[in-house]
């Protein structure tokens, strides 16, 4: 979290200021009114503080997110094992599980801190909770600041250590929760933009490539392997990643061109299959994402002549493996192109 | 050890080292000054106490009164304008603390307000920042075209440079404005803008606290709010450009590992890939190396294809497989394909590959960093 540096920096500042005088600290604390209870007074200190923050904030952001992701993975693994041990039928860890656990850990972190600080700082439980909340969200008003009473910074090293560890651990827990819940939204625009760019690129490429009508003939060059049908069937249910495609751009002249586009759409239907599959996993995720994706995949499902007659399978997959044509042997090459879609052209499938 | 674990551990070590270094430097820079200030204050305190014959208790009371009067002297903090200012400091996590809720109800509401407001603001600034970056990229491209440059592609360096200069520009504009309105030196204003826009928000310098500005100078108030929000957008855009990718690195690696594991688990013999593989191996010994690479990758394709019934549990192995095949095909590259054994069908397909080359960067394991 980019604001973690606020707390870290101020905690660090508190540690290094040789605070042998309670008076100085409280005076400075109120003067400076903020968790900037200690803020650099000298110009040199200010300059260094700015450079320090310039490097430190992104470093801390990335560190907490990294650590948070590791924690989430560990929790997911533990939960999975727990479910197995308890003999659950479904041992998959859903998003809802993760979010509830994350939320409960955040609340307990706040409560533990509230209990500790209310005891050490003589605050009420509510005020201590408020302090922990304002600290761990890195807002840091400074109306309540720990380690400011009774020369705690000098006289009570264990409490000092506890405070530092609490702040850093608490920030990690909050960071893990943010990593779980919020981070995906921060990259949404960029992913959509990337997908749009790919679509435009593919449209323009296919437009160029489609100028020759002899393309279909080329595709028959590679001998049709007998296994292609099984492969195609595998492909059919394989379902790469979903995404909009140049469905509209396939109009082109001639059967050959249509074959090409049919194939491309076929792969994109695989993408939609995968999308449908991922939808199963999405059932716990935020519903607002889904309708948009549905419409995206629906549009080219309609336009794809190859699967117009295909009924939905039980898992909603509309893929068919119909043509064990020469194209499918080429399709292995094309399949390699498909992944560009699944990873990045899907609109947020794998939430 | 897994890549993600190594990365996380190194980051932790780096951060702690950075903390220690910072502590040492701040100590060296500030502690002398602090000692001198403390001595001066104590001397003043003694002088005042002696001059007016104030008892210790009374003096402490005076101190408290003076300190608590500070925000009131700065203006009315909780009318609408002041509350708006406060709300900004909460959801952007700047948190000056120049005004903090005094009532318990205020504190409780502040917490709920922050729980919803902070993620909303985070996502909003990143979203807006990404839009800005896209717009800037488009403008740069047009400028490059107009200037008749050969390469009209906007590189990452271009974007980073432009982003960096916009940040510096924003800080300087703010510094000039606030130094004029608040009677701070340019350096102090710059420091204020920096601490505000990085959302540290010490509160040692706070705008709109002089001469009852919150009530008397609506234009200046509006400017301050706009400046903070626009400045945060510019900084957010720069962060979106430079830092955001690192925040998702671990998750992407983890996803890739999971896919790899899944696809390896489902690796069984299939015959499709053999054909392609044979085609490739037959033609041209000098392509053998690439063919081997493809063979290896296609082996996984084989496995993936044969696993028809277990796809529901293997959501993304194909992704991973596809990623890896795509990676390999990139190595072979369309140009080599063109003059390779594979006839035109592939080369007519290869133009499509071009559109995915930039995706390969994402599919490849994070070489860049």
C-alpha cells in the first residue's frame, strides 16, 4: 500500500529521534499535529525525507503486496488441506472463503492491537481500536500516537518492539486483504485496453491476410491427420481463454476466407468455453463482472457459423469439434495464438 | 526455492535495510537540531515561569490550552468546507491530522467511511491514471507522426519520461501557488506538495489554515482541493505506469505455476502433435533445434488434448500450455517460419503471430525484473 510508508517512516522517525524529553516530544507532537508527531525540521532532513520517500514508498508497496500474496497463497493451501481433512466433498477454496478469512483476520488484528494499546497507553478500547484502524489504513492522523507516554521509547523496549512488529504485521494483513480484493480492479483498465489493442491488431492483420482468396487452399496443404478429429474434439472441449474477436471482420470474400475466420472464431469459441468454465469458478465472485463478459462472448458465438447449431453442453460450453479438416492441423499452430486471448483478452474471467 | 518466495524474501530484506539506512541518516540529520531546539525551549520555559511566577502545574495547563487552541485558531475546521477537506484527507489516506474527529460517533463514522472510501479512491485513481496514460500515449504517437519521426511507436522510456516530468511539473506548480498563498518559502511549499501528493501527510505544513481561508477564500479553497485531487491523479498515473505491474508479479507467477502443474499432470500421449512435430523434424536439420523445442511444447499439447474429460478441473492448463507454445513459436519467429519447411499456411497464419508478440512478454516469465 502506497501509504504504508507514512506509518513506517514515522515509526522509524520516532525510533531515531533521541527522545529523552517527554516535554519535547509532546510539544512537538501537538505543534506538528499529525502522526508527523516527528517531522523533519531541518532543510536537509526535509530533502532527504523526500528522496527517501521517493524510493521507499514503491518499495514498501511492492513488498507488502508481495508478502500479502504469499500469505494468501499459504492460507489458500491450508484451507484446502483443512477441507480435505474435514472430509468436505468440495475441497476447492472459493473466493468467498478467502474473503471471509481475510476479513476476519483484519478484524482480529485490529482487536488484538486495540486490546494491547488500550492496556499500555491507557486509552479506552474504542480509542485504541480507532488508533489501530487509522494506523493500519495508513491514514495516520496523529491524534493518537503510541509510544508517546512515560518515555516508552527509552524505558520499555519490549513494548516498543511489540508496537513496531504490530504495525508491520498489521499492514501485511491489510495488504494481503487488499491484494485479494482490490488489486484486480486496479489493473482492469489496463487489461481491457490491452485486449482492445489485440483485437484491433488481429482485425487489421486478418484484413490484410484476407486479401488473398487462395488462403483456404493453403490450409489443405498439411495432410489431415487421422487424429485430428480427436484433437479437434479435444480442442473443442479444451476451451482456451475467451475474448471478443474479429468476429465482425471475417466477412471477407470467398469461402476460403470464411474458413479462416471460421477457424479463428472456433478458437474463440474455445475461449468462450473456457470462459464458461471459469464462470463456474466465478460464481462467488463479484457478479457485476459477469454480464459484461456474457455479452462479449455471446456476440461472437452468434456470428460464428461453425457452431451456430451447437447446443450448449452441460457446462455451458458451445464448442464443437466438428471439422476434422485440414485446418485443424494448422490449428495447432493457431492454438498457440489463442493463448494471447485467454490470458489477456478475457474480460476478467479468472476472478 | 520458488521464484515468488525468493522475490518476497528479498523485498523484505531490502525494506528492512532501507529502514535501517533511513533511521541512521535521519538521526544524523535531525538529532542535533532537536537537541538545540529542546534546550532553547527549556530555557524559554524557565524564563517565562520565572518572569510571571507560574507554577509547574499552571504552566502545563497553559501548554495544553495553547496546543489545543491551535486548530481553532486556524479556522472553523468542521463546517462543510473543512469537513470536505477532512474527508479528502481520509479517503486519500493523506491524514494530516490538523482536524481529527473529537466525538466517538465521529471516530466510528470515520472508520466506516474509510473502509469503503479508501479502496474506492485507490481504484478510481488507478483507473483515471490508466486513462491518462493511454491518452498521453496517443498524443505522443500523433506528435511523433507530425514531427515526421521514423519510429512512431511510443516506448516505455518515452512514457516514463513524460510521466516523471509531469510529476515534477505538478509539484512545482503547487509549490509556486502555495508559497504565494500561504507565505511559505518555495522549498517549504514544494515539501508540502510532495508530502501531500505521496499521501504521507505529516501535517507539519497544512494548507488552508491561515487567516480563516476555509471560510473567507472559496476560490483558494477550490484550487487547493482541485490541486490535491489532480496531483494525486498525476502521481497515480505515474505509479500505474511504473509500479503496478510489480504488485501483480507474484500472482501471475503463481497462476503460471498452477497452470504448469496442471498441464504436466495431464500429460498423456496423443497423436496430433506428432504430425506437426514430424513435419517439422523432417524438413531441415537446421531447424531441428527449434523443432525439438516445439516438440517438447507440443508434447504438452498432446497431453492437454487427450485430457478431454477433465477440463472442468483444469481450467487454465491450456492457457499455460498455450503460453509456453506461444513462447516457443516466438523463438522460431514468423520470419524463420516463412523460409522454413512449413509452407505458406503457417506463414499466412504468422501475421497473426505478430499481434501477439507483445503478449509474449506477458506470457514469458518476468524476464524484465
